C-alpha cells in the first residue's frame, strides 16, 4: 500500500495542503477559515464539492455577509450560529454573530501529524467576540476513501456557552443523483419565498414551482427553480446517516445521534444566485446541532440548541466515505 502523499501549494494565491490517500484527495486552505476546497474520489475522478463559478476566494473582514462575498463552495464550519443574529444569552447578550458564524472568515491554525499509514490535519480557531476554542481534526488512512472528522469546543469562561453548529459542505450535484435520508426522521422546512416553516415533513419531498412538481427522490433538472432548507428533529439511535448517490459512486456520511443529534439539507435547485448572477444548482448536506439557522431562534423559539458548560468542553464526530 502506497503512503499518503502530502503536498503544499497555492490555491488562488492562498497557501493550501493536499492529501492524497490513493483513493481520496482532499485540499485544505487554512487561511480561508480552514475551508476544505476539494474532496475528490481518485478512482472515478469525481469532485464531490461544488465551487462557485464567479466568486473568487478572498479574505474579508469580520462582519461580512457570507452569502454575498464568500459563498464560494467547498466545506466550511458554521459556529456558534448559521444565520446572523444577536447572541441571545448573558453575559454576551446582544453581541452580533455574523452570517454563517465566526469561523469561516478567520484563519485556522493548522497542525499536521503524519504516520506511516495515517494523516491527521488539526485545525484550531479562537473565538472572535466569544471566548471559546473550536478544533477539528481530519483523519485519513492510506488506500482508503474515508475521512473521520473529530470536533471539540472548549469554553474558557465561568458562564455556560449556548451554540448551534452545522457542517457546511456544498456538494456538486447533477440531475438524477439520489439523496437518501433516514425515512423515520421528521423534518421542518423553510422555503425562502414562503412564510412560516412547514412542519412534520418526511423525506423524500415533492416541491412545486412554475406549474411543475418535482419528487426529490432524485435531483430534478437544473432549471427546476425550487429551493428549501430542511432541518430534522433529534434523530433516533441508528439514524445518524445520509448518502448521495451518483452514476459512478456515492458519498456516505455517518455519525452518532447521541452526540450529533440532527441533520439539515439546503437544496438550491436553480432557484437563487445570491451574488446576483445565475441561480446555483447545489446541495448542502449538513449534520448539525440545534434548530434551523439562527441561534437566537434556537434558544428563544425552538428550545433546540447545545451548551458548552462553564470551563468545560464538548466533542462529537462525523465520518465521510466515498464508494465506487
């Protein structure tokens, strides 16, 4: 078995590292919030992560709106909120949390641990307006297409720290691809053009737009013009999984609902281009902790969030595996 190849280079003038296990190639850009910009199956050549066709990679100041300047694709981490909001709990009540959280716009400190058949990429962020350390360790194994993602949050204060978190990988999809989610999961849905969220939904859904209806058992045409954000109630034991199937392979996610209780999906199927250009056609497949997108709503309305105890920490994990 060949060892993992680690290469240092540049992606659009930003320092990047690429790890190649022989089956999976991953590219990480520490300066862009620890973004995973590429997740490629080397056996089929399929790139699983979407890249924005117009927005360039760039560093932006804290407080920038993610969807306007930095929705470039790849895999980001959203913490302690997804939507912009005022932090809802003392002693930080009223502190502004930026769009898609604090991590994506701040460089991550990267530490690399290499062994004979294993590689660990450890990224570490310090809170900007809130007193925490957020850590993510990606572990890869030679000859495999499996990635283990281990997360730790540490609270440095004497006060509990409520939060929500979401992995935010934007996947490159094609018409006919099949998205699988646990049949027993109960979802809530929010459509940007609608009012109140829809409740008690089950997968797969049927969405209608422009006089057409689309059953989302498989991805509809690129001009479908439909979009929805789904998030689940806490999952039952054994229901911590999701999968996306293509003609030449599949992406599988697995996790433990006891520590990572929910899953969300953002489907933008030719409906919106938030930079003002042509609508996107992509899928956010997002294991998550907490309700919907706003921490303030999660705390005040849904009562569905997590809390790092005073001077404590919390951990969870997620695995991604590519199959052919």
